C-alpha cells in the first residue's frame, strides 16, 4: 500500500513580513510622540495679579442737577413735557381764553348764524387775543422765573415761587370780590390778611367764576340790539299779515347790516381787550 507524502508547511511571505514591520514602526512612532508631548511642554510660571484700576465715571449725560448749575437736558425735557401736558387746563383756567371764546360764541348766536364763523375760526381768534392779553404776564414770568432757572441761578422751587407772583397779580386784578369771598368761604380756610395771601387753589376757581359772569354780561349787552331788531321785524310782519314768514329770515340781513355798519368785531375786540386793563 502506497503512502502519500505530508504537505510541506509554508512560512509567511515577504509581503506579509514588510506590512508587519511597517505597523510596528508606525506604533513606535506614535508612542514616542505621545510620550514626548507632555515632557516638551514646560510649565509656565503664574503671572502676578495686577492692581485693580478705578472705574471711569462718565456722568456727562447723567447730570440731573436742578439748582446751582444749569439743569441738564433731560430735566429740561421732562419739565417741558409736563408744561405741555397741563397747558390746555392752564389755558382754560388761568387766562382770558374762556371769557373771550364765550363772548365770541354769544355774538355769533345773537346774529342768528349758528355755524358762521365756524368754531375753528372763533377758537383761533380767541387764542391769539389771549396771547395778546397775557403777553405782559408771560413776559414777566419768563424774566423772573424761567430764564434764571435755565441759567442755574435759582432752584426749581424758587422759580415756581417767583413765577407765580405775576400770574397771581393778574388773577387778583380780574377777579370780583364777591366770587373771591364765595370761594374763601367754601374752602373753609381762615380769611387771609390780604388778597396776596390767598392760595392758588382758592383764587383759580374764583377767577373762572368771575370770567364767566363777565362773559355773560358782555353777551347780554351784545344780544339786546339784535333782540330789539327781531321784535321790530316780527311786529312789522304781523302788521302786514305775513304770520307764516319766519321773522329770523327777514331780520338776518338787517342784523348783518347793523353789525357791519357799527364795525361790530372791532367793538367787541376792543371791549374784551380793554376789560383786562
């Protein structure tokens, strides 16, 4: 019986040996890099702490002084907004605007023209007449209070005390004694020693009541001639048997003619401005 020879075992080839050698060399290089990294990075000495510096305060835009120096722009802007917010109430209560507007409206109604001149025109006329009447008062307030405060010469409280004096003088000069006594009695406060000692809370409503009374007196005087003219026209129409014709339609041209002949607007404007001295 014939026996077969055993197969010869072959060792690794040259390519396998080269790849194995390359892997060994690559692993050794990586190990050398990892070991050399921490050793090469020498520790640095800690730096000494620096002394803290003082903060620089820039208060150029945060100056809110209201006395001693001139007030900042922010405070001036706040005061301007405050004045503008109370301007409508001040215009109605402490100026001649209310009286002038009421007299102009009553004159329009006396003529029998409820919409002519329109309300905007009457309001504009009343506003500019108010500025004309109150001009000296506003000038005194600006001179003794506003300009010294803006220049930093006085404080806000001192500016108010100085500025209210010209306004109080104007209110007292145009307030009737009856209305002033009435408001003093209603306020419950002690009777002041003189008129200058009356508080503004009592003086302002007394001035408004006095202005309303004066406005209605002037309106009554304006109404009387036009009322007489209406009665004459009505009597003439009844005498002619024309009862169906409205007297106001016939009397309107005559009232306009009378108002133009006597220069009514000039007379009313002169009376209103002259009533404030």
